[in-house]
């Protein structure tokens, strides 16, 4: 069975047709640049464009880059403030004509890594960190998802949230070296250690492809591994969530 998974991010929307039994993406993924406005109506049109690209009809799983409860956006994250209070699943259904299962994007990535990737058979408190425009986080306790762990929202010094100082988008915009950025990311991981003391950290997002370039700048006692599914995890996890009707 194939289900379309969509991963909405601050810089792009990514989608693919997922075999939910194997976790494999059939064919190529497709990427659409996130509209500059980041407003609900514009992103909804991009989602419709994604469905048109795959000529897809049916249930859709969608990871969203902020807190989602019962399909409703509770915080704008790195999108526009107009998202707060929007029933995202209903909006996308109205625009596309298809039914949507919505969940936090890092939760979706965590589902994929725990089911098919680096987190298979791992017990205890496992936290996946998706490093991109922001710092997403998904938490699992003995294999069960704890939804909407938004650790990237931790306040830090003069910044409203630590992801505004330590996300990989900041590395790019400030032209930081891997050492400079790695030390910032390590500070973020120190906060996670102090607050929840996880048993395992799985580091994902696009920058995880460069794991060997920055891991030696991370000084952590907790076991850390790169995500296995890398940038595809959000797509895969969203599709699995739709198949299993996982909603929070």
C-alpha cells in the first residue's frame, strides 16, 4: 500500500509515495520551495501542487513544523502568525479534496526512524533532533511517541528561542564553520541533557549527511547516532501516521 507523505518545512515542502510496510519511498521525492509569505492559503496551494505532481488521490500524511493538536496549529513556529488556530487538516482537505492526517514534523521523522531507521529496537527515552530551518525534536519512551516536544523553543540569552542561534539555517546565514556551529549545537544538546536526560539522541535533518564533519565538536555523555533515513524520514513517518491514523 502506498500513501503520499508530505514534510512541510520552513524552506521547502518535500513529498513522496511511501510503501508503508517497508518504509521505502517508491520513485523520486519532489520538492517545492516554501512560499515566501509562509501563510496558510499559500502553503495550502503548494500542498495541492504536490498532489498534482504525483497525480495522487487518497489519504495523505503530513508533517507540520510546529505544534499540532487534533489537526489544529497551536504555534506558528517558523511560519506566519496567521497559522495559529487554523485546522490545518480541514484547510488542506478543502483545497485538495483529499483527507489529511496531520502531526508535528519532528514527530513524523521520529516515527520513521523508530520503525525503519536508526531507532529500531531502541528502548528508554529516545529523542530525534531534526536540524534545518529550526530545531525540531521528537521523543519516544519505550517505543511510544510523546507528541509535540518542541525543544528548539527553549529560550536562550537574548534570543527568543535557541533554534534562532543554533539551527543549521543559522550556520548558513552567518557562514559559520562546522566547529563554530557545532559548539552552538552542543550547547543546545546540553540543555536537552539537563532537562530530560535521554538515553539516545538521533540527529537528523539535511546536516546529518555531514555527521563526520561536526560530531567531534559535540561533547555529550549520552549516546548519539545520525539518522538512518536522513531527509526522507519526515515523508516516511507522515505516511505511516496516516496509515495508522496517528493524530495528536
